[in-house]
């Protein structure tokens, strides 16, 4: 119950402080990288996010590491970072339950094979308090918590590279 209460508390926190991968509130994509490159007021960020979302370029940018979605550690870590920024609240709820669409999507992004997804879900549920230590947990600290949990499990450690 404590986990569910904490996950609900996380769901009520504004995500405006969770700027996607240093790209500002609009995330990465065509709108941010080219159309509204120097956005500095709220409506420009809204227009950049709308451009990113409606043109369908964020997914290809995250996959290929282009359109401002590149990361020093490669496209995969960039995809996970954007995913964590965009889905931190539903991920907390799913992780507290040990199942759900968002938790499944995170496992897939991290390369967890179907045979290990039940173990991944179980480990995330059992270690929820480590991943989401407080209501102020950031996407970066939650991701580090996921990595820490996976690194302590022999079956899941193989997905960390």
C-alpha cells in the first residue's frame, strides 16, 4: 500500500521540471531542432512539441540518434532517457503494481527478452522503494535505480551491456 501511495504522489507532481534530455519541455525532434530552435517562451515550446508530436519524427530521431535526440552513450540510452522523462509518473504506478504497459515498454527499450520480463517486473516491484526513493525522484535517479536493481540480479545484469 505504501508503494501505491508513493506512486500516486509521484503522479501528482508536475513534470514541467523534467525537461526531456536537456532539450527543454518540448523534447527532441524536428520542431525543437530546426523549426523552433531558439524557443524561449512557453507558446514556442508548445508549438515545438506539437511539431515534434504531429510529424512523427521523435521516434525515428530517438532510434537513429538524430534531430537532437543523440546521447553521448548512443541512441539507445537517449531513447531510454526520453522515455523516462515522458513516462515517469505512469512508470511509478506500473512499477508499484509490478505490471503494466509502461513497465513493459521500459523493459523492451532496455532489451529485456520476453523470457526475462516477468523477472524484470518482479524485481522492479520488489525494489520500488529503491527506484522511487521519494516523491522528488527524478527520471535520472529513477533510471539509475533501475540500473542498480538490474545489476544486482544475475539474469538481468546481462542486459546492461
